[in-house]
């Protein structure tokens, strides 16, 4: 039986704020993470995108804040500006009835204004991007009173060589008694090994497989590459998809897919790594408003962006690694809602997809796209056709002998 937020140690103020957002029952990662973080343990939270990891670390850290101390106590580091702002908005919503001073310090902001603000207000919780936090730490942002630091999307911050430089510098600036929390949708052996060496007695909390299977239908359609765009258009129309994401593996394929779908009158936008923050924000706003029905993105462009109420994820190209399937699948079925993942594959990719499904204990269903409709693959019909063909061949041979 699921516990309530109150039973996990969340105070009435934050329970009320959650209820106002329609959040009443903790997810599995929240049930595991909140008590451990409240107890002061170093923690690694591993669960799929959309499983509630942000609240799993934000709620217990808000409980740790001391309103009487006008100093920075909690620091949350996100690798991208978009993700940092999403976390900050969640924190703002939860703390609107409190006197906590919370601040977002991200790279796109004017650093002079941020410095001026830090002269006037001493934030108790900061959400920021690594490089900007390091810049401000050289002057007005004091880190020596920190009680906890979070590295969200830890795999990206630690395993990426360029990002790792900022991570190492931040880690060195932390007080000796600081609590370390890492959140990630992927937990590779390399990441776990590094964290085991760097962090004292971390607890590893993982609920990834249960989330992947929960209320998400996993479908696949086998066909030729040249048919896939036509199938894609038909699927979108057939299922009347108005909140969908299409994933490809390159910037060129993003552009090509958007152009082809737009040509056929579909409301499609791109999430591209070459877009600046204003262009990306504009696309997100249009998708949120319903002006766009479909977003086409690569994994690099879409990572770290929290998009609500996506009903369908379509893999126009499979990722190279199985964990990439998790990242994509996690864009739908978020916070217990239903969702569908559809993979358009060739016959050569069937074994790869089925191998991933076995690894994650996912039940795959094959579909076929024929005559403008998406239907169940009818194996009996195929067998009957094959049998009839054999019978007809026998009849022909028999007639020839006569």
C-alpha cells in the first residue's frame, strides 16, 4: 500500500501545495528517496524521466531549510538552462506560502543583475547551471554554509568530459559535511563506479523498470525505410495525435522530418540543438498552447526538457543504446498517466528492439499499417495466405500432370 506524503515526513505546508497541483500520491522513487534524504544520507536516485525524481529531492531538502538562517543552504545544479528553470518553477510553486528566499542563477541571465541581486537578497536555496554558479562563487555567492547539493542528470554532468570539469570544481568547493544527491534516468556501471569512489556511503535507489512498464503501451511496426515517413503521417492522422514527440538521431533528420510533415499540413515543430533559448522557448510555448501538435527532436535537443501530457512517442529511428529507449519512452506516461511508444523499424532491427524489451521486462506488441489504418498484426491471416498459396501451387502442379 502506498504511503502518503505526510507519512514520508513532508510537512502540511508542502502537502497542501502538492494537493493544489493535483499531486496526492507519492511515486515509487519519492517513497524511496524522501525518507533517505531527510535522514541526511548521500543518495543516488535512478528512475526514468517523468517518474517524479525532482520532487523526490526537492521536498526533503525544503524540509531541511532553516528559515531563520539568511544564507545559502541548498544548491541544485542542472546541466541546462531549461531544466534549471523547470526545477526552479517547481520550487517556487511549493514555497509560495513560505518566506523562503529561492533564486535561479543560470547562464542566460545577466550576471551583473544577478550580482546586484545577491547583494540585496541572500537566497536559502538556489537552482543554477554549473558555469554560472562557479562564476558567482568567485564573488558574491557563498557556498561554505551549504548543507546539501544536488546534481540533476548526473550522468551528463559527470561522464561528459567538458561538463565534468565544472562538476569537479563545484565538488571541491563543497563543505566537508555537505550532503550529496545525484539524480539520473540512466545508471551506467561507469557512473555507479565513479560515485561509489567519490561519495561516502551513498544509498542507491532505483525503480526504473517498474516505471517503464507502468501504463505505457509499447508498439512496433516493421517496414522499409522508404515507407516510414508515409507510415508516420498515417499513424499521426489515424490516431489523431495532438500531443506527440517524434525522435530521430541527427539534426539533418530533424529538419527533413519537419519539412515533410509540414508539407502535408501537419502542425509540427522542431527541437533542435542549433536553436537558441528563445527559439526553443517559443516552440515549447506553441506546443503547450496547442498551436503545434508534434515535436520532432533528437535526444541531445530534447534531453532535460520536461514536456507535460505527451500521449505518444514515436521512434522514427532507434537509438544506438538501450538506455536511450528509456529516455524517449519517459516523455510519455509521466506521473502515472497513460502513454504509447511506437517504434518504426526494419526487419534487421527486430532483434535489437526485442532484446531491449527483455532487458526492461517490457511487453512489445507488433502492429501493421495497411490501407490507412493501424491494426494488430494478424499472424493467422498470414499463415492462412501462406497455406492457401501452397495449396494453389499443388493444384497447378496436379493440373499440369493431367
